[in-house]
C-alpha cells in the first residue's frame, strides 16, 4: 500500500523564513505493508472503551484546573480577590475522544 504524506523539509522552512512567507509542504510517498485490517470487526468495543476512559480523564483534568482557578478567585486578601480577573491562567480545553480515535 502506498501512502502520501505532506512534510516540511528543513530547506523549505529556512527558505520560507527568509522570504517571509508560508512554507510549502512536499509530498512524501511511503510504502507500507498492512498485515491486518484495522477496525474490521465491528463488534469490537475497544475504541469506545479507550475513548470513554480518555474522555473521563480529560473532564477530570478540566475540573481540577477550574477548581484551582475558582479557589484562587474566591480567596480574599484585604477584601480583594488574590487573582485579578484578567490574570487567568491558560486552561487547556478538554479534547474528548482524541487520543482513543488516533489509537484505533
């Protein structure tokens, strides 16, 4: 089986930086031997189990991060919030089912 992949070479990245433009990816053809059909068994629930587990973990991480920010906002020192409302830390949104789908 032949797969075509788009890749940036070091030369194209350097040239694009010099010319102040976007780099152009180059097509790379790869030869791959496939010995089994992925996802050929429809009744297999391994992907949904992995996706559910990853989704739960992502929600737990998000809840933990938001709880820390909420405690910092609600912590009062001298009648003021200890964290200014504009100083929010970057909270990464939960990426549901991303990892499990890529593992499929």
